[in-house]
C-alpha cells in the first residue's frame, strides 16, 4: 500500500492542456545535447514522460527558413514532444511557432531561461525576464499563432534584485500558457551555486497550470524532495541525463519500489554510446556531419565515466572523426576487457 501511494502521489501523470504526459519526469532542453538521439534513447529506456528539443532560433527560421536547419530532427514517434524556440520579437516568434507547429510539434515551448551571452544580448532567453511586459508580449503572440499548447521555461529572474518568476507566471497563465518550467536559479548564476527550490514553490502557489521544477536533480531522493517540498507537478532533468538516458527509469523505479536500480555496466554503456552516435548521424544531413561529430565527442565521453580506463577512452573519443573510430575505441569495452 505504501509503494502504491508513493506511485500515485509522486509519479502521477500530468495534463498539459489536452496532452497526457504519463510520467512527470521530463527531459530538459539543452543546447548541443538534446537532439533526436538522446531524446529517443530517454524515451526507449522508459519513464521519461516528455522530451524537448534544443532551443531553435526564431530569427534563423525567419531569415533562412526550415531548409538546412539540422535542429529540426524530430519524428512522430517521439510524441509527446515539445519544440523550444527562442527570440525577442513577438511577430518573428509567432511566425516561427506557426512553422514549427505545422511540422508536427505537439507543444511549443518558449525559452526564457537561457543566460548565455549570444542569446541574452539579443534580448532573448532569460533576458526577457527583465521586463515582464515584453515577455508577456512574446507569449501572447505565440499563443495567437498556433493551435497547440504553449509552455514556457523560465528562471527565478534575471538576477536577485529582480526576481520576476512569480509575476511572470501569473501573467503567462492569464495569457493562456498551459504549463511552466522553473529553473530555480537566476540567469546571472548560470549553473553555479545551488538551485533555490523555494522559487518553484512560490510559482506553484500562484498558478493552476502544471509547474515543472528544474535544477540540481540527480537522484531519486532529489526528485522526491523537489516534488514534496515544492508541490510541483513534474521534474525536469537536464545535465544528469547527459550520457545517462537511464536516469528516468532509475528514478521512477526507486520512487515506486524503494529499491535502487543498478547502474548499467560498461558494455551496456558502450553499446548505448554507439547507438547515440548512429542515431545522431542517421538524422543529420551529410553537410552537417562534421558539426555532429564535434558535438558527439562531448556527449559520448560521459558514457565511459564509470568504465575502467575512462581517462584514456575519453581522450580518444574527443579526437574521433567517425562512427568507425568510435567502434574501434570502444571495442575493448564491448569485448568485456574493461569490466571491474
């Protein structure tokens, strides 16, 4: 009975408008990470209720169109899928959202959490949180342009002198936003310091739409505490899922049963790294393979953290030029030579 109650209260599904998200554990959008391969692996291994693309520039869609945009890589099998857009011009964001909705996105997510200078200096991402009026204007334009649910991912605010998340959340719900994800750091913190989950709780207290908490969730205990301390409806996992698409299954299993699921062994980790590389290149236009390989180097090196001889294997992965190189690098692991 205890485990049943835990499952019902902590792992209850979410409804984002009419879309059922069966597991409240979701994959965060991450630049250079959450392409087709990681998204589908997270779903394949189980208990990841919603995946989201990398952030896509609305300006790029406006000026260059869809053709050649390697970030437009999703498939119907990923449903429910959120596609994240960033930009600061309401009209251009509305145009981009309409394009993305026509391409099959189940949900349009607006990025108001990215703090990196090349995004924020253009007034986009988390910079929108400096002005709730400007942020709401973007939301209004996007909602009017599409017939799919619109969600927003925010931070607590731009900095500690201007914590706008609660004010914006109220305005966003009134505009028609169907869910909001809160990364419980200020933009000026980047990923430093400790996430202050009290901001998630404060947002949850003022809206009726689903609130998804984000920040510093790496274990089942972290997820349990976030859900119980903040009252949030879902948990978004980002960096802890990199090189670890099993994390959703592991967390869900522990929350349901109280038992810890063993981490995958070296061979399964190597096989999954290879599968991520193959899926990535299989969905990447030939002219973009060089960029994809560069990104894969950083993505795949994380898979061998628990493998004997990890330092040398990582050093080889960051120099790989092809899947054939990766196969040769991981061959000893696949043969069982790196077992403890």
